[in-house]
C-alpha cells in the first residue's frame, strides 16, 4: 500500500492511499499521515488496520495534484523542528568506489594506505549484517536538518549561495514515528533525493558534515511495510526538458553491505532519537551519483528519481539561493 498527502486550498490535508497501479482514495477522518501513524502506534495497531477502520472516501487524482504543486512530503510534523532528516553512507555494494574516486587517495595495498572511506566500507562488508540477536558494526552517520529542510515533491531544492555544488543522491528513506512510550515505529520506505554538495566534500572528508547540511526531498508516496530485498530504480537529470544524464540505481539488502535492521539500530540506539511524537526520515545511502560521472549541475536542472513499487517519481528542480549576509549581534 502507498500513502501520500495533498494540500487543500483551505490549508487542510487529504491523506490518500492506493495499491500500486490503482486509483488513490482519501482516508476518512485522517488529518495527516503523522496523525494517522501516531494513532496507530499509540494504539498498538498496524497502519493498515487503522486505515481499514476509518474507511476510504472519494477518489483522488494524484497526478493532477502533482501537476498543480499540491503534493506535500508524504509525512510532515506540526512542528518542523521535531522532524529529523538524517542518513548513512557507504552502505551499498559499490558505494566505496564512487566515494573513493572523490577522495582520490586509494590503494589496495596495505591497510594503512586505504582512505577512511574504504576502511569504513570494508567494516560494513565484514560486520554490517549481523546474525539475529547480535549488533553489527555502526555505519557512517550524518545529520541533514529538520522539517524546515524537507522539500515537497515538485518543489525546488535550493542550494545555498555559498555552496560549491548541488547534486542528487537517489536513496531509500525509512520513515518513522516515535510513540508516546518512546518506541520507534516504521511506517515504511520512500524514494528520496539526499541532495548534497559533493564538491565541498571532495576537498576534505572532514567537510562531509558541511556538505550534508542541505535540503532533501522524499516521496511522493511512502510504501507501507518492509522494503523488498532487491530494489531497482532510475535516477536522471533533465536540462531544458531533455535527459542530460541517466543511470539505474540499486538498493535493498540484496545490494547493501548493511542490513536495514542494523542501520536502524545504530540510529535509534540514541535516546535523543526516541523522543515521543518525533518523526524521523532516515536515508540509507546510494552507490550512484551523477557527480561521480563528471556531471556538474546547473540552476533549472530537474532531478527525477523513481523505483519500481514505490509510486510516483520524485521530481525536484535545482535552484540557487541569493546571497544572504549573516550578522551576529551581541545581546
């Protein structure tokens, strides 16, 4: 089942659900995906059971809403500061090759000559999929921002004026709510564009944290439930309405060096991330970047990311913010 949100003229939200390939319908009495998910989590019921209990109403034209710019991120929080955008890297088979090419100090000889990226990747290969009841190696982890950095499908991803670059990262994102008892509940997975500044990251690996403090987009729909073992998608960049670059990407545990459970454990092991009522959008990494193929994006380029079984494609144009001088004042 796929779930999404549409903004209405009066500011209210329509929650829409559908099976892949079928027409979407509004969920009766659902104020938002957040409210619906939290209701289910607090009651100890599945999201599907909660939706079935409410029933479905009128048909919803998702394509029309998308074209009109009325699609919201598939989950939002009433207070954006309580939605957390985070991610992990070097989690996919092949991801080290792209990252290592960016940091260009690689060697297959002695361990001491390997880049930190290759060392981290090897750690994932050796311990990223632990046996049941065991804890695997922790991955690379980064923070992107809160709900103010979450961009709706169809809206522009804005790169700050000081950025060196703005490029796509096609990923799977896990979507979570924390129930009133502090327990994380996964709603499902969505396609995401973990928008980053790869040129800044390439200067020095210690600037990775800076390069990740950018907006991100995910959706338009969340696939409720567990993710398939093998996820196949396509990432492309359009310039002037024509395809500039296009490449398939793979995700799912069959194509990863870490299990989703291991990545989830190392995120939610921190009590900070188990605060009742919070929402988490956690992006799980990729091995496919246009930057790695020498593409340099330009303002007006359109990123399009889609994956089989995850609903409508995610589209966002690239915009560049005007220079904004920051003045620090003394109280």
